[in-house]
């Protein structure tokens, strides 16, 4: 059974956010997350949805709740409270 983490949030400026997001890839890899889709809202290009495959939901949850992620999101311009869902099929 596959597991996933879905994240939706708005950003101040997509280009700035994307640069920081890309730089944070090693931390996501450490948490067992593999990027599957990175999408932007067709009506608001600064609203981002990312889907990650999670090798371990407990590690994914710990990553999502980490101070490191909160600090990185602030640093790269996330402007609302992210919606984060843990999914399986």
C-alpha cells in the first residue's frame, strides 16, 4: 500500500518560494519523501499543491510538524497556514 503527503499553501512569490523549496530537497529525502507532483492553481499562480510519496507516514508526519519545516516555510514566503494531508490507497 502506497502512502502520500499532500501539501497546499499560498506563497508570496512562486519563483522565490521554488528556489527555497528546491534547496530543501535533502531534508525531504531524509524524511522519506519523494516528490511526485508540484502543481500551481490555474487561477492563482502563487497557490501551490505538492504531492509526495512517503516511505513511512510516521517520518512524514514528524517532518510536517518539525520546527525546521516551519522555519523554512516562513523563510521562503509561505503566507497562509498550510493544509497537510496524509493519504494511502
